[in-house]
C-alpha cells in the first residue's frame, strides 16, 4: 500500500517525513509578448500549474510534507477545508485518493447544485463533504476540529490540515521552491529583480520570503492579496515565517517591512471575479496561450500590470510571475467576469 510510502527528507539538520508528488522542476519560460505589452525588459513565469499531480498547483509542494507527516503518524483520514472553489481542498483530496486515505472536506457557506470546478473534482475523488452553513471562514476551523474529535472517538486517526495548507510544514514546501528557482536561474546571465505572486492564506508568500532571505536571493517579493486586507495578511505571514524558522532551526532576520502585500486588486471579494482579473486572464491567454485562474493568478497578473502602471515595478526590472495553478476555476459558472 502507498499509505506507508514516505521517506525522510533532510533540510539542513532537520529530518521530515515526505512524499514525492511534484516530479521534476516545473518550467520557467519567458512571456515575451506580455513583457512588450507591459514595457518590462524581462518577464518570466514559473509554471507551478504544471506540477504533474492532482491538476497541479503549488499547494502540492506543501502537501508533500503535510501528508508525509500524516502518514508517519498513522493517519487514516485527512480533514481540510476552505471555500468550494479551493485549489487546496482539491489537491488534498487527490493526495488522499493516491495514498488510500479517507478524505473529509469542510466548506463554509451552504451547499449548492451550481458548484463545479474544484468542488466537482473533490466529489469525483471520493471525498466526504460538509458545509458549515456560515459565510464566516473561521467556521471551517471549528467544524474541522469537531469532526476530528468525532472520528477519534469512533476509532479513526484523523489528520487536520489547516485552511489553504497554511502551516509550518506547508511553508517548508514553498521555502524549497525558492531553492529550485535559484538553481534554474543559476546558469542564466540575468535574474529576476521582482517576484510577483498571489496571497491567500499566506503560506506561499511566507515560504518565498523566508527562502529568499535564507538563500540570499537577488529579488524582492511583491504579493497581491486575493482575500484579506494587507495588515491582516502581513501579521499571519510573519507568524508563519517565525514559526517555520523555529521548525527549521534557522534565523533569517527577515524584517516586517520586507513583507510587501498589495490589497487593491481583491475586487468584490475572495472567489468573486474582478473585472481587472478577468481582463488579465484574457490578456495572458491571447498574448501567451497561458491560462490563469479567476481566484488567484488572474488577480495577481492584474496586480503586476497595476504595479507597472504606477512605476512600483520599473521597466528595466526583470519580473518572475508565480503561476500557482487553479484553472478548474475557469469552469465555474460566473467565475469569469
């Protein structure tokens, strides 16, 4: 059974249970047409949407360590949650199916027959689904803990993965992505000055900030918020960075002012398409043949364009855009404005 197949991964002096899901490095290539459109000297895209497992997306990186930890603890059930559009929940459901684990998905709000995209994939993967009946996101956290307690009392061994995988083990996967990118640029004469990425639960940007500081990367990280106001996101990101430093036994000396998050591109709200985000999806498809998603990367690309327009990103700077995946969201009714 795959359930017992994890290995010990060494990061510095620390050893972690890990499963291998990502395969070889995801590609980086130029966006020549968009670079011309945005009047940027060099524009690259990191294609984590092409991770070869579970419809891809960078959430898989963190799940290598989270699911490794679950297997090491003998878990038989994974519990996680978010919105019905969540890439993270879909990715967890795919990993659970692969390793013969039961899967419980908890969503905020109420069940609807109109849900498709990632929600439909989660159901296809055999997950048991619950809705909290509340639009408050933290209702998911309470429901997950209650379900975990019920499962324990019935003799199961559940493993709860926080919303979005935003935990120290999830951050470790993103931390290592920085090392991967540095290796990919090692043989190139030019390197990015800026990395632009979407910010939801905060795990991705926490890993990229910590990894960039620890590996002394030559770029700054600019986050584009898709769900929460910048002050709230920054506080959570700093907590994740500090907790991950403790886990890894490192000290990056990352300053609070290095956490740059722009919250002008959220639009009507999380999971609700914005006109700017939809325009960015269309622009990227037409000029590059690359599909972004309406929840994360469409808004992040709109942010990149906006930062260029206000000269936050200079024309002579090289920019790396992180494609975190999520294309199933394109097939949800009303998710493309």
